[in-house]
C-alpha cells in the first residue's frame, strides 16, 4: 500500500461543494468601445456633395483596444431610420485604426470621414443607384442618418459589443437631409 496515494469510494455526491474551497476565476479586463461623438452630415445633393464630419470612439474600459495584427474597423452607413445594421442601410465605406495605435483605456480617438452618398459610376457601385431609386424620384428630399458601427465583426476584445452601434444622435450618428439629384436613380 502506498501512503501517498489513496482511493476514495464516494457514495454521496450532493455534498461535494461543502468540502471544497470556493475560487473565483476572472479574466483580465477588456476595452469597451462605444460612440463618443459624431458630427457633420452636411450633404444636400446626392451627386455633388460628400457627407463629411468627425467621429469619436470612446474606450470606456480600463485597458487598451489594441489587438495584435488587427486593425480596429469602423464602418459608415446612411440609414433612413435611426437603427444601423437592420438591413436597410447603404454602406458608405470603412476607416481603420492601426493596432499599434489602439485606444487607451478610459480615453478616446477622434477621426474624420468624407463619403459620397452617390457614386456616379454605376458600374462600380450599382447598389447606390438601386438604393436611391427605391427612395424616390429626382427632387425627392430624403431624411435619414449618417452613422458608424464600431468593430462590426467583433474582432477586438470588447467588454460590451452591444454598445458599438445605435447609441444615439451625436454619439454614433447624425441626422441628414439629402435631395435626390438627376442621374442618381437611373
């Protein structure tokens, strides 16, 4: 018989927690990215003006958003309603923040955007023509929003990815009125 080794024949399992010591397992904190400001939306005529402005991404978490070899992607959209990501949005483009830059904990990053709401080359972006044609004819005023979705594919370790979009006017979107111009719907 080996004194350092014992075999226990256990008959009762429901009291196992009583004989153990409770331990807490926690992982290190993550970044928590959210819209911290959004301005602009000055376009008025689809085929002549770009929507321009600034955006702020706030990291309300305690640690940096820097993830090795992964750029933080921010996607921009036009939406006829205040909800981005619901399928009726027009993708405008992406901006990237390099991983080495990241956003430190409890701080923010400010960037700028400039996107045409219509691409005059329908062979390049035929979705623009289809999108605006479904919203009216030439001269129709369309109200909506320009906004962003932060890290749309959830590649960055984020404590709360649910607050990466749809947080409010002047946080991650801005209201905009545009007029459908000649040549944008045909």
